[in-house]
């Protein structure tokens, strides 16, 4: 129980899902492992930092991977509770920035969501190192406060409040999940974390529970006819109708071409930049390349209304 609410469990990794007295353990064969086997993975390294990973579906795409990786480049560091999104339980959480400025680089739009997500990952990876580069957990989540303050979104305390509310004292499910990250980002630029309209964000909705559901301030874009934009929020579907596999949620921070996108996310990669293959990591990252032809993508994605 967190804040009097039943905790739903973790997202994106090896998962137990608690609802009342029912506990469900995720199967050993994970969605991540299946994707890796189905597509293969190409990794490029830039010094000590993983530059990108690319899932490929065919030999022609593999042949073209080198030019694609060159187009992406390496991402280097840049700087820039309560259940109420704007609340704060940490004195370091910024409050002076919570009066949104119209000229903010992180406006409440797809572009603002993408910019904040990308820069927040870079900053968090320099500050959250207690358990490995970019690892955020219940015992070091306060590292996100200076990271958020440094990037300086218009609603900094709302952003940090998501982190502290969902992770403080959360010893049963201690890792920073993919949903937490997306909610941290959307709260920071729009003052309200994205959540399915029928599920408060404090109820820990699973990533797969977002799919096809209304979410205040966002429109659902059908994959069959949609074109991905920066700031779009992509999802992986559950392989078992949300029973054991919680899916995954991520933010597009760069559109490389019509089929390839760099994403910012949490709990998908390890500290070494390799696929977690279902293991909880809590790592924030922004190096992975997502392909539109990945069959694990959901039937659509979210886009901030008006973006």
C-alpha cells in the first residue's frame, strides 16, 4: 500500500503484480528476450558510452545500420510526497520554476516533452550513480531532485513529486519503472503526469493498461495510419493481455527517419547499455533506437493534444 492505495507492482522488467491478495509472477521467457531473438541487436559504442542499439528485421536493414548510426551520433550530457502533482516532500525540489513561463524551452507540447525527457536522462545519468550509472531506486531516488532542478522544467516540483511519491519507502518494488519516468517527464512540462483516465497515476498503472485508453491532454494515434513525431509516447503491448507481462512505455526524443526513432525510457537497458531482458534495472537511458516494424509495438501511441 502506498498513500492508502493498493500498489499495482512494477512495469517493464521481471514483475510481480500485487492487487489485493493476488500476486502474479512474470514468466521466465520475457518479452525483451523474444524481441532480441526475433530481430537481433546492433550496438555501437562511443568511448565508454553506448551510443545506440538498433533492432533489425532484415539483412538489408542490417547493411544500412552503419549509416543510420552515423546519423544518430552519440548523446552526451547536457544541462539545461503527496498525491498532488505539484506537491513536494523534498526541500531541494524546485518551487520557483513552478509558475510556467510561456517562453520555456519545455513547453507543454510534444517538442517540450521530448526535450525534457532527453535532457533529464543525460542529467540523471551524471547524478544517479550510487548503484551504477543512471540507476534510480527507492534508496537513491533523491538524486533525481538536483537532476530535475538542473534541467529546470516549468513544473520542477511536480516532476520530482512523481519520483518521490512512487519510490519513497517502496522496498517491495524498488526500481524506477518505465511508467514512472514518462509520468515524471509529462508532469514536469504539463504539471500533470499522463495516466489512463480511469486510473489515477498514484495507483501505479501498468504500461499495458495505457494502450488504447483515453488520457487527459493526449490523443491516441493509430499505428496503421500514423506518422511518429518527437514527443510521441510509444508502448509495447503485453504478450499475455496484461496478466504477467506489463509491456513498456517510452518517449520519442528524435525521429531519424519514417521508421526509426531514438527513445528515452527507464528500466529497459542495463548500466552497460545492453537489453535488460526482463530484469529490473531502474536505469534511465536515451540511446536505444526503436523501429516502427517491431511487432511488439502497440496498435498506436499517445501524442500531446495540439502537438
